[in-house]
């Protein structure tokens, strides 16, 4: 039994937990274990969790997971899932890159797929990045038409590449429409601290920003309190903040799940970068928006740009530098 804060198990009806690791017959559910550093309610984790739940419901995988795992306990959780026979151990190695790679090296027949700022390693350590930057760019184009002050804010977790590139893509989308726009940003030093994110949002609104890109949960709460507008990231927040969130840069992890499971079932090495499956051309991210809150004349240009992104005619810049 894993000694974790909370442990859960979701099994497809046809799952057999006794089959060997890594190699499975085509069509047989792959046993997947998720090690979530944050609660699965956290926006980023919720998207992964939802995709894995859906894959389990479809019979593609069986899924068990632990959540709220501290960095000091993370390698142990990875090891215990590998020891228990999981074929794929999913995780987030941002805070434990070296340790996670050491664990994977000790279990070469187990596939590991990690959210990571680093590169794949060996045959069994795959990585992915959260690249809903294309939708963030499109949201910026809409935001430029809505803002009354021309000043835009954002709230991020840490200045790591996956966070930076989203904020920078949002800014680039704004600048396409309003080259004179100005920006502010606050990193809250946590992946899940809604109260701190709300505080950072309020401070930027009080400083003149009237639209915020909410890379972290809690941003929209601050915008709602101050009567400003916000853009959601990862999940669609419109139903929760109907008068505040006019657009969301949604991340869909399902295409990544399908790609790594296909490799495992085919016996292919998974030591590769799966980030591409987060791109729009694979259905990995999308923009949702409330047309009632967006000027009608702002939509055609955004839609045209979206079509160019999907077709490959336009590439949203990937700028991982820390936003000033």
C-alpha cells in the first residue's frame, strides 16, 4: 500500500494488473499511475487527471493516482508505483528533476512520462511541456480589443519555461493588435495558492491593469472583486466567473495520453518529447470565449489567425524567457 496523503484507484473493467510492464497486447488497457504534487483540483493537475480518467472510462488505460505529494516524498512514490507493476508512471519532475531521472534509470522496463523543463532520457523517460501558448496568443488578441487602459497584467507560479512562454504568448497576441500596450506580472512562488494569486491580481488591477491573464487559480477572484476582466488558463473558467472571464486558453492532455499509450502498446521507447501533442494541430489546446463579452469586429481576425495556427501557416512564438 502506498503511504501517500490520498490514494485513489480507477480501473477499466478489462484491466489485468498482473501483465508485465511496458509491453502489452494491442487494445489491452495500460496500467497508469499518476503522482500529483498538487491536489488534483489544481488547474494543471485537473487537466491531466481529467484526460486520464477519460482514457480509463474508454478502456484505454487503468488509472490509479496519489495527490499532494511533497518533493521530499516524490521519489519514494515513483518507486512504489514502479515496484507495484505500473507500466506507465506519470508525474511532474519540475522540482525533482535529478531524483525522478534516477528512479527511471532504476526501472528500465517501466515507462515514465514527466512534465519537465528538461530533456528525455534513455528509452523510458519521456517528457512533455504544457503548451497552450497558441490559445493564450489568441486570447491576447481579443483582450487588446476589450481593454480600456491598454495595461495588462498576469499572475504566474514560478518563472519556469512552461509558465513564461504562456505569459509571453499572451503578450505577443496583445501586441499584434495594440503595439503600445504595457504589461505587469507577478510570480506567486507556488503552484497552488489561490489566496496569494488573488492578492497579486488585485495589486495589478489597482496599478492600472484592467485585464489579467490568470496562469494561476485565484487570479479571476481578484478580477471579479475589482470589476476587471480575466482570461483563464488550462481549464475553461467561464461558468465559474461568467461576468469576469471572457476567454480561456484551454489545455487538452488527451492527445498526449493517446500518443504515449500507443507507444507502450507498440513496444516503442517512450524516451522522447511529447510536447507536440499539446499543439492545436493535434487538438492539444483551444481557445474558448464568450462572444457576448467580445467586440464583434475583434473575432474575424482572431479566427483567421487560429486557422493559420492549425494549418501551420503561422507559428506562435515560443519565448521562454522570464517576462519583465
